[in-house]
C-alpha cells in the first residue's frame, strides 16, 4: 500500500513542494495562506487519501465537500503515490 505522495505539475512534469501548492491554492481561492495550517485542511484529508493510493475520483467519493479543491488539483497536477520501506537494521 502506498504511503507517500507528491503532486506533479501538468505544466512542466515536475514535482511541486506541497507548501507551494498550498500557496497557489490559497491564491486561486482568494484566501491568505495560514502560517501553520493547510487551506481547508486539504493535506490532512485529501493528501492522506492520495498517500493511501486513492485516485482523485476515489477521493471525490470520500470527500465530496472538497470537489472544488479536487477540481483545481486535477486541472493542475497529477498524483504520484508510492510505498517507502524503512532502512534495514544493521
């Protein structure tokens, strides 16, 4: 099961820092970025869904109240999720 994710820019195919995505999202929705909280907690809910390997369509079913955010993410990014295994013990 994946446990990590990143969002890849549809514009240039490069991963974008999640804090930068939050700043762009806030700008798009006309709100000031918060110093310590994600806009509408998108990372905590939608990000967890992506990290669990859910697609945007599956995430829409889980969080229908966030369709506007998911529309914006889907228009600008693709989701990449993967599993990471910890380091081997010596």
